[in-house]
């Protein structure tokens, strides 16, 4: 799992998970100068960070590629789940709105049918068409 938005940077714990090794193995390699500090690796607080290039150079690409495929699969599954939830949310809202509008319309129609609402009565008007004053 890459740290936050630092694409291509991994913690020693990430590397240990990816390659199935103990993170102490990596610390021992640091002590033996297998990595160039501030170029391949860097310590931030108590956490060691390693670049993707240094990791692949020292531990190989096979397991790392498998790891990346698994991560991509997880991301696609999460995206699919999120998109499915969005669709359900949208359709639920629109269905509720339509049902509400239908209920209001039915209520008005029922009121007309039952006679609760009377038609507008028009009074007769007399128009004076005589232009003479």
C-alpha cells in the first residue's frame, strides 16, 4: 500500500508484506549499506520509506507485479461498489420523488371525483358593445 499521495514510495512494512519477508531484514540491509540513504531510502520519524525502484532492484519484480495486480483488482472492486451505491442512491431519490408526485396527483384527482373540489363557477358578464357614450 503506497503512503498517501506519495506514489512509488513504500514503507518497510509494505515491502515486508509484498515480498513475504520480515521488516527487520530491511533494517539489517540498511545497516549493511545495501541502500543509499536519501536516494533509495529515507527515515521519516520512526518510519523507513523506500522508493519503488530500489525495492524492485533489491527484491525483484515478480512479487511486486503480483501485488500491483491485486491492488488494481481491489481498486476496481471498490470503484464498482461506489458506482453501484451511487446508482442506487440516485434511483431511490427519483423513485421517491415520482411516488410523491403521483400521490399528490391522485389526491387531487380523488378530490375532484368525490366532489370535494368544485369547478369554478363563472358568472355571466354583460359586455357593453355600444361605443356611444
